[in-house]
C-alpha cells in the first residue's frame, strides 16, 4: 500500500465548496464573467491559474488557501467540533442567548392574573351568598 498522497485537485475542491455554499455553476459563471461550460471545465482541472483562483475564492467567500487545502474530512471535523462545543457548554441558542422579554415582567403578569382570578372567585361567592 502506497503512502504517497494524491496531488490536490483544485477544480474538484472548487466544485465541492461551491456545492456546500448551495451555488450553481451558472451563478459562479455569472459572478466571474464566464460561461457555465468554462466553470465546468475549471472544476475538471487539477490546476487553476492564480488570478482566476483568487476571483473564485472571493465569490465563494473563502481564501485561496481554503480552496487549495480543502478536504471533506476537515469539513466534517469542523461541524462535529462545532456541534460538540455548543452542546457541551450547555448553551441552547449560542453564546449570546439573550431573552427578548423581561422575565420579571412575565412573573408580574402571572401574579396579576392570579389576583384577578381570586377577585372573580370572591365576587362569585358573594353573589351566591346574597342570593340565598
């Protein structure tokens, strides 16, 4: 079994990152000013010229290095670590879990509803007593 690593296939990396971003070849082609067939050809190439690679990286929102060093394994590791870290910290909605309401206001509102309910019960019982 050989331990030699396969050369990086830049075009395949572009394709995978584009797919992960939910972008179609046509959209990438429009953004860099080429045809969809040209993008297809680029994605089939092992090498892509530096200037074109920089353009594509900018459109995809990643660095040139991210395209050159992309691997499926690193993507899965990133998401697994992200999930593990957020779950183990006991945080439900991320690090900035801010309430959109004041909890104290909710307690006061509940108390006022309970008091109103008790007033209605007293009034009801008084009406029953007066009726007898």
